[in-house]
């Protein structure tokens, strides 16, 4: 007889859990909450400036530009209040700008690294300098954003770039056996021209499948079990919700840039060999002279550490550092431990070089 | 809280008794799958699947595009290609506007700095003469003053040239 109320309670709790699952799976979390203003646009690209919270006299005089990958939304850098790299850096007195590449449409299918690094980035940086009045700036590139910032820094070494931070940067493609993506993108199995002839741009869903298929059990099963196991922990649920909002917000990659990524980088490793041509100009990494911090995620399955290590021996910078962090491709910056390890290290490294 | 109450407050989880077993199984499965997707066989199979899908769908896609183009022409509506061409032209225009905007900003900045030099000049003259009088009562030449006017003149000249250029 006493079992009846217990069962009722348990059913009520089960119902509550199912409601929570339904909510986090079907709604979008409140993300990218740090106040910002739009200061520049070009085609789909937007440059945001985060509203400073530190008085000007206490701020670092060298502004910081964040450049994220082309095929994901950049708000992973400003995921949610209390768990936002942008919020952290703004509170430490940095003048933070974010370059959002936007969503490429069919008209952008021919956009290449050439356009992003020689048309968009120089103009965005010109605007940043005009707004801040600073002659020098720092830049942080993450994933494909790190490829773009590296190319830009090597092509325009006299543009005032003082500090360059590369996060999980896929730059070295020489270890073909160690790169699953390189195996999949092999010309024997993958016809990049056929795919782009059909779609124009590389669809976001295909990119998402590629990233998830590297660890299928973790991404398609483990991720949801983690939510189920922690449904009674509001912090974990909120974190899962915001991350799921970002992960499911896929955008296509411009066809021209995707072809370069596959043919020039994954198949031929042209950047490291010094053979990558951008608008007829060879990308010579020894011309990159900015202070360099390369952050490597030790458990990164998307950009294995071997892809980011060798850049240090190729650049012309005299001040360079390699920083290893335990964690995955996204986790090192957006995971629960990021504010204890990655962010403080980046902040202290940059702080010493931003006065 | 009694043990029974604690048990009743804990949410019902049908997977609870199997959790340890489940985790061990998933770990093994995850390792096996990571190895599987990293093989030539997997790359070949997914590549072939994608290639077949694209080959099969290509004729349908092309036929659909052709018929859609004809329909749009009949209705005097722009096709996707027309819109794309327009969008590309807009992007080029945007770039040129951005460059013009930056040039105007630079000119404005130069004009402001030139103006501030011109405004500062009489004040400096007045300052230097008022300071000089009580000290010695002798008029002193200030050769720096005409030299300081030169950048302002140059800035104004540059401004005029830039304006002519933009016309």
C-alpha cells in the first residue's frame, strides 16, 4: 500500500526529466549575451566591438580581434554569461572585436581564402584601427580562423599585428596517416568538384556529419546519455543546452574555400611546404614576425596536436610559445575547465605584450 | 531523512541498474568505432556512397534547374543565376564604398589635425609674447611659428588634392 505514493512521485520526477529533455532539445539557449555593437559590415561579414567595462585609462592599449572558423558560428567565444571568453577578456580590460563571417549564400560559392585574407580581413582591421586609434593590434584565430590569421599575418607582416594567438590550428598536413580527415578527403574516394558542382557551397550538415563521425559513439550516443545522467543538475543542463544550441547551428562553407582546404591543405600540405599561393603571392611563413602563442588541445580529434606544433619552427617570430591544454577541440575554450586553464594563460600572455 | 525517503526523492531512472555495464560497453564500442572510421575501407565506402548519390541525383537536379529556368523566363522573373550575379556586384560595390569611407575618414582626420594646429598657433603666439614681456621686456623672435604653419598648409593642400581626386 505504501508503494503507491512512491511510484507517483517517481513518475512525476520522470515526467519532469522528460520535460527538461524536451526543452533543451527543442529550444535555443540564450547565448552571446555580452553587450556589443556592430561597427562594420561587408557582404555577410560583420565586425562587432564588445562594449568595454573597464575605464579607458585602465584598458590595454592594443585591441584584440577574434577570428573564428568559417563553418561554425563564432558565438562559441561568447557562449553564455559566466562561461564566455569574450566576457572574461572584456572584464580584464581588453578592447575586444569579433569578426563574424556570416552565412555564405549561393552567391558566395567562389569565395576563397584569398578573399577572406586579402579583401575582408584587411578592411575589418582598418576599421578596428580607425575606431580605436591604435596602430597595433592582437589577433586570435581558432581552427580555420587560425589558418586565415596565419595566412594574413604572413602576407601582411607590416600591418601592425603585434600578437598572434592560434587555437587548435590545422596548419601542418604532412602526417597523412594520422589525420582521419585527410584519409576521407583523399582524391581516390572524395570528388570535391562533384560535391561543389552539386551544392555550390559545402553544406553545413555534411561538415557536421564529418566532425561527428570522427567519434560517432561519443557524439551520437554518449552526448545524450551525459544529459540524461545529469538531468537533476541544473548547471550541467544549462551548459549542455547552450553547447547543443551551438553544435546544431551549422552553416555552409564557401565552395572556393572548401576546395582550397581539401586540395591545397589536406591533400598537398602547401602551407607548410611554402607553396600556398594567395592571389599570386606565395605564403612565406618566415615573414610572420608577430609574437606567437600556439594553443594545442591534447585530446583534439579534429585538429590533432601534430597539425599545430611545427608552425613554431617555420615562423620568423622571435617571441613564440607552445601551450598544451588537456581537452578537446572545443572544450579547451568552451568547456567547464577553460576559465581555469586556457583563458588565464592567454590573458596573462597577452597582457604582458599589450602594454 | 530515512533511506526510503531518500530513495523516493531520487528520480526514477530506468537505466540506473545497467549504468556501469552500459558505460563499459560504450567505451569499448567508442574505441572500436574510432578505429573503424579511421580505415581506408570506411573512407572508400562513404566516398562511394556520396559519389553514387550525387551521380543518381545529378540528372534530376539538372532537369529541375532547366525547367525552373524556363518557368521563370516565361513569368519574366529573375533566375537564381541573375540574383547571384546581382549579389556579386553588390559585394564589389560594398568594397568600393568601404574604401571610399576609409579615405573620407582619413581626410577628416587630417582636416581635424590641421585645424587644431591652426587654432593652437595664435594661442601659442599670445602665450609666448605674454611670457616674454615680464621676463626681459625685449621682443624676441619666434622662428618656430612660421615653421609650424607649414604642416597645416600642407594638410590643407592635401585635402584639396584629395577632393579633386575624388571628383
